């Protein structure tokens, strides 16, 4: 059994935190800290236009000696954003994040942002699926 993203999105406390590309990096950092998350989806209206992560901040602000209060999210966000749909499996999400080397993956359905999958979500889901498989195999062996 492979868990689909749709099943993960239905769990409680699944908020999607977004920010405008015209917000300052400082405002984005405040939101990351307040929500205790590592990335924000950058949106204009309903459209995903980028993603802002702690990595973007470290590499494009701190290392370039820019000011987080004077730099907009648009200037440093990652503009090429891959996404999945609710019908993708968590295994597929894990594979994509591993190959592309990022930790957050927007979930888009009918052109609209409906969630975010993190690498932690994928690991937990895959571990849960494996545990269920182990239990089923143990039951099969014991009953056989």
C-alpha cells in the first residue's frame, strides 16, 4: 500500500503558509520563525510563483551581505518550483525531493495550491507504510 498525497493532506493541522513576492525577506523570516517551518510558498493570487526557504536566505542574503529588511522575497526566491498533485504517492514525492535535493514540495490541484509536502512528511508516511506491510506479513506467517 502506497500512501497518496491526498491522504496526507486530510490530516489535521495541515496549514499552507504563503507569502507575497513583494514582502521583505525580514517579513518572511518572521513568518518562518513564528510558524516553526523551513519554507514558504510564494504566491500571487492563486498562482505559485516561487518558494522561499532558509537555504535561499543563507545563500542569497547572508553570503551576499544583503539586508533582509531591504531585499524582497521576489529577488531571492527560487523561481523554478516543481509540484505534485494529490494523486501522487508519498514514495514519488520522496524520490523527487531526493533527486532534486530540496525539502518542500507544493501540492497543486486544478492550478490551485492545496498543500505542501515536506521531506519529513514523506519519511513518516513511508515508515508507516512499511510498518503496516511488516504487520501484514507477520499475520500471514502466523496464520499460515
